[in-house]
């Protein structure tokens, strides 16, 4: 596996990568969408999402302890299902969901940056800025692991400090009282199904922990530190999310949060701190999205490179020099650029959530069915993670079918296309 350097990522570097992916679009772009679905007490959905993610992370920690690999989830699936269509398709679902997340982060960068100039989120500059950020991420990623982990670790620390300052400032303005957004009940369409559906988006905001598994063999003492990094990343992100969500909830009425759902943090800073608050929030958003993009591109390109090396996905050099990992880096960024131009924030997040949950369920079933004894996993915890994923996915799909059926249709097309393409590719390869 040329290009992978063992012991090139420290524990702190791995946590930096994980929080770099998590604390980006997860809080800046999704908070308003979560409020729209869950209603008045939307901050509580982050706690529920954190619990579901905790159960889910158990399978990944157990697998990482037994099979630390730069291919992460791709390698886990191979161990569970062998080198067949299900493995290749599920791995591609993960890769595509990560690329979708990159386009989400890129558009979030554009949306928040334009708040400084009072330019609306419908401007053509949003995708232009997003594409520019993705290109910058590409340049950083060809610089090597040491630079990436140093950059993301420092930037992750800066944005966490910035978000905590934002949250504490917002809570200070209301006397640190924990109150629901606005008065009365949530919006009329805030039902049990929509609240469960909101959990799907909070899960999407936590899924950055999988970035750590995709760098498993490069982390120092991986059998010990991969699990530690995952747990630390989830806990740090949960604390930051809760503080920020309560600060926004306490400073803006629910209707305003929903109205400004793609830039709600900047809007929440306006009544408390004026233009200075908006500038400060936008600065944090820029820092967060930059580190999020870099960390995500870093992880998915390595995962695709391993799948290519295992001959589970097709690969074309297109005349490009260098190793496969650099080629997959180009494919990752180009696809993310395309999605950032074509889709808006809400739809990007929805498709990403559906694809991720489907992949996650396949991983849990593989651990339970084929590997629970090998990796010493508790069957009850793994099955609980599987059931929780299924409940959240069903609720989210039901809500989207009633509000934006195109999201479900696009997701089904994505999934079907991946499975059919992988089946044909592997069938033709075996016939050679």
C-alpha cells in the first residue's frame, strides 16, 4: 500500500481530524434544519443523536481494534462480507456520503462568508466560493500527512474555542437560562415522526468519527488510539453542539431560526452582539468549514485508494501521473464540486443522511452476523445500534416523502446505481 505511512498520525492528530469533519457543517448548516423538524426543544435532538452515534461507534471501535487499516470501513466490510458486491457497494455508499458532506461543507462556507456582505444565500457566489474551498482542500491534501494533521489540529482547536466563546456569550446575554426557542409549542408539523427524523441530521453531524477509522493504520498505536480518538471526538462534539444549540435557542425565536436555517448561528449573534457578533460567527464558520473539508477529503481519498487496490471499484488514470491515492483525491474533489453547484444545503444534507444510515446498518449487520465473536462484540449493543438506525431512517424517509419526495427518489437512484454498477464491474472482472 504505497503512500501510507504508519505512525504518521498522533492521537491528538486523529482527534483533530475527527472534530475537523464533525464540527463544521454539522452545526453551522444543520442546526436550522434540525430546528425545523424537531421544533421548540431541538437542542435535545443532539443528545439523542449522540446516544445513537455512541451505539453505532461501538461496532467501529471493535472493528478498528481488530483490523486497524487506512481503508477503515472498506476493510471492515471486506472482513465481514468478503470481496463481493455488498462490500464494494456499502463502501461506495460511505464514500459518496462523505463526498456529499464535503459539498455540504463547501456550500456552508459560501453561505456564511456572504453574510459579511449581506448577500443572500441564493447568490451564485455560494457555489463559486464552495468550489474555491474544495480546490484549496485539494492543494492542502497533496502536501502530506504531517502538514494536514498539524493544520487540522490547530484549526480544530481554534474553532472549538470560538464556538464555546460564541455559546457562552449567547447564554450570558440571557442570564445562562436554558429556555426553549420562542414561546408556546413548536411549529404545527412538529410531530413524533419529524422529531425522530431530526435525529437523522444530528447523526449526520456526528458521523465525522468514521474519518478516524479511515486513517487507522496511520495512527500511532492504532489498536489503542483509534477507539480513544473516536470516543473523544464524539464527546467533544456533543458538548460543543449542545452549548451552541442552547445559545441559538435562547436568543432567537423558533420561526427566525427556521427562516435563517442555513446561517442561523450568524443570525443568532446579531441581536446579542450586532455586526461584530456576525463577523465573529462568520470567521468561526470559515475556519470550521475549511478544516472540515480538508479532513474529509483526506479520509475519503484514502478509502477509495484502498478499494481500488483491492480491485473492488473501477479506476481510470486519465493520463494523470502519480499514485492511485492522488488520483482518488482528484475524483473526490471534482465530484464534491459538482454536487456543491447542483444541490442546495437542505437536499445535500438529506441525501447524505439516507446514504450514511443505509451503509451504517450494513456495517452493524456484518459485525453481528459474521464478526461478533472475532472482534469480541456484544450482540445486544450491535443489534441496538442496528434497530436505532432503522427507526431513524424510516422516520426520516417518511417525513421526506411527505415534504420533498425528490430527495428519497434521488437517494434510491444513488443506491441502486451503486449496487448495479458494482455488480457489473465485479462480474466482468471475475470473467477476465
